[in-house]
C-alpha cells in the first residue's frame, strides 16, 4: 500500500442526562426520586494484524503523514428536584452516573510503515458540567420532617495505545526538519456536582452526600515484542491524565431539634503506564522522550480536587456529623523489558512522576448558634 498520507480515526461523543422531580403535600407526605445514567462505549481505531507482513509506504508523495487516532467524550449528568410538605413529611433523592469507556488506538502485529510524520493517539474524556440549580435540590417542611440526598458518579476509563509484535515503524526525512513520532494515551476528567437540602419542623433532619470516584483510570502505551521504532527526528512516548473535580454538598435544618449529616468525597486513582516489550528497538537521531504522569521537562499532570460540605442549623438543639475528603493516588510506571535497545544521537529522557503532587482541598463546615457564640468569644 502506497499513498501520500493515511488517517485511521475513530471519534465518539455520547451524552446521557436524566432529570426527575417529585412533589407531595398532605398530612403524611413523602416524595422520592432515583434518576440514573449509564454511559458505556468502546472506541477503536486500528490497522489490523498483517500475515504476511503488510507494508505501508507514505514517503513517495504528499505529506507522508500517518495518523491513527481514537478519542471519546462522555458527557453525563443528572438533576433532581424533590419537595414534601405535611404534618409528617419526608423527601429523598438519589442520583447515579456511571461511565464505562474504552478507547484504543492500535497498530497490529507484523505491520511495516514508512512515513514522514507519525501519530498514534488515544484520548478518553469525561465531562460532567455544573448545572443551574445544582444536581439535587430537596426541601421538606412539617411538624416532623426529614430529607436525604445521595449523588454518586463512578468512572471507569481504559485508554490504550498498542503497537503490536514485530511492528516496524519508521519516520524518514531531513534531520534538520523532521516530522513527529508520537505515541500518546491520555485521560481527562472534568466534573462538577452540587447537592442542596433544606428541612424545617419542630424536629427535622437532613442528610447530604456527594461522591465522585474513579473505579478504573488507566492510560497505557504498550509496544510489543521485537518491534522496531525508528525516527530521523525525535520519538515521544507518553501516558498522561488530568483531573478537575469540584463537589459541594449543603444541608440546612430548622426547628427545635435538628440533625444534619453529610459527606463530600472525591477519590481519583490514575494509572499511567508505558511498556516496551522484550527485544524491541527504539532508535532516534533526535531525542527519545518516554514519560508517565509527567513530561520530560518535569511538568506534572495537573489535578485539582475540591470537596466541600456545609451545614447550617437554625435550632435550639443542633446535632451535626459531617466530613469532606479529597484523595488522589497516582501510579506511574515505565517498563523496558529485557533485550530492548533505546538509543539516541542526542538525549534519552525517561521520566515517571514519583511524587504525584496535586491540588487537593477538603472543607467541612458546620454553622449553628454554638459556633456563632464561639466565633464571638
């Protein structure tokens, strides 16, 4: 196969949204709603296995570029309104969002490609934007009233760039003006969540929980055994991720005696891996950059996490139990197996982020007449 350029591209955007509302008013009143979304996808861009070996020559005319790219964006959200009013009243809301996304860019076994510019890229993105009015808004009122809300978002992201066994990839051209040789896998998470509860009565209680977590957050570049990667310029191989997550849970209680409980939790666990199989050769006339969780200029992947839990009790007897947590645990690995050659006429830079530093804030604040007195002392 010969040509001026070759693009193998798979792109997906899936949007899931659930919205519900409930209202009740009576002597005995109850309102409840449980919306949920599930976003499941597989996005694959592939040049398949070749037996016998398939030769692809893009160097004879045109731009000579090869692009194998898979990218997917999951847009997900839920919104709930629940209100109940009566002598005895209760309101409940639970919102669930699940994203299971696999993105794979692959060049199969025994493929031979000559190009002037080469990119194999896989990108997996989650977008959970903020909503006007928040994600859960629940209110109750009565002699005895209670409200409970629980919002959960669970993410499973698997993002792979795979170069098969015995693959031969070469970028040719002029060393003074070389094309790219880029292999990259990346996960990007952006999420916002807001839960608001208000309840009032002689005796009232409210519970608010918001939770966003990754079950799987894997970005991996894997080069098979006995593969040859050669470039007249640089070779850049990387596995990365980013995260920007903010959650806010609020509970307000009014009455003679009130109880407010709640928890705001963010938990991200990115795994970034580069694996170069046994007996492979990675040879460049320019620099060789291999990185996981950082680039080779020591610029770490960016993560910003903020979890906030706030309660207000307008009561004589306030009881409150609240917490906020923001966790990120990174695992960044580069594995170069036995018998592998990594060679450059300039520099070889192999960087796996060791510290995994991130901006993480968790704040829990309870306000009632006792805290006002303490603030005034």
